[in-house]
């Protein structure tokens, strides 16, 4: 999730007109910020549904409760998962 905020923040920084003598945003600032939000959303959705992302959760095969994706031991029933 950190990368999403990083990209949105980067797009805001990029949309700022640093060369201007007076503080102002570029005229195309909304487009750049929108592009950054779209890219961040795509990355977030891709990570969410890739199946390999750390956002994914799974269920214990023994008790069926939701557990962390990288858990080796079920925190509820103690079932030990075989290593892949
Ligand atoms: Zn369990």
C-alpha cells in the first residue's frame, strides 16, 4: 500500500512547476496527478489479485479461518502447513 501513496505523491511533485519564480502548479497538473492515481490503482489492483502479492490472504485447510498468506502455522488451530 505504501507504493500507492508514493506514486500519488510523486505525481503531485512532478506536477509542480519548480522552474517558476512564483509557486504554482503546471497547467497540466490535473492530468499528471490523475495519471499517477490511475497507475497507483492499477498496481494496487494487480498486487491484490495477482495471487503472489503480500496483500493476499488465505484460509486454513484444517479449520477454514482466514490466516496471513505467509503463515506456516495456523494461529487458531495450530495446523502446520506443508512447505511449497
Ligand atoms: Zn486452522
